[in-house]
């Protein structure tokens, strides 16, 4: 009986090369690398050895991953800090590292992005009642991960 492709076994060298390619494609978190090693059915000692080598050779760098994640989710997906923080925590990134990575977002740019999001969304909300329209906009911005106090600041500056 021929083994499945998923049952392929790897030497440490093969697995390391495969993971170097995996990390070179885009920044990865340590959790993603551990999951990949589990998928490859590597034993714990081999996982540790490979992870250390990836870190030593700078293929795996949690701070670089966190900073790049914050930049991408904010600039491309227009996510707020709350949503970004939740996603980083889901990837087992430490709180101090999350704080450091938020230095990638300038406060003025953050506020400006929130304001632009609100201005773009407002005409798309088909609701005649201005109170309900405001609530829908607040809900949309909150789902994007923005903080309530600055949402309210932006809402006050808009014409309903």
C-alpha cells in the first residue's frame, strides 16, 4: 500500500528547508510554524531544534511578524486596534510585543483612517431615521475594531 502525501515523513534538514521557504514567503508567527511542524508530524525534539534554527537565522521573528501584521491589517483592511490586538493574541503574541508593534500606527493616521471609513460608510447606510443611522455607523466602526471614545469623536464631526 502506497503512503498518503500527508503521511510523508521528513528529515530534520528537509523540514527545516520547507519551513524556511514557508517563513520566507511572508512573516509567520511562532504558532503558525508550530502548527506546520505538527502537520508534518515532526517529533517535539525536532520541532524545537527547527524552531531555534529558524529564529537564529532570522526566518522566524515574532516582533517583525507582529509589526508587519499591524501595518497590513491597519493599512490594507482598515482594522482598528481592538481587532488587531485580538488577532495577535489569537496567534499567541505577548502583550508587550503587541504594545511595541502598535508603534507602527501613527495616531493622526489612525484617526484620519477612522474618519475616512465613517465618511465612506455613511452614505451607504439606507436608514431614514438619523438616530438608527448613527447607531448602524457606530456598530460598523466598532466591528472594524475601533475604540468607542474615538468613534464618538468622529461621529460628532459628521453631518446627519
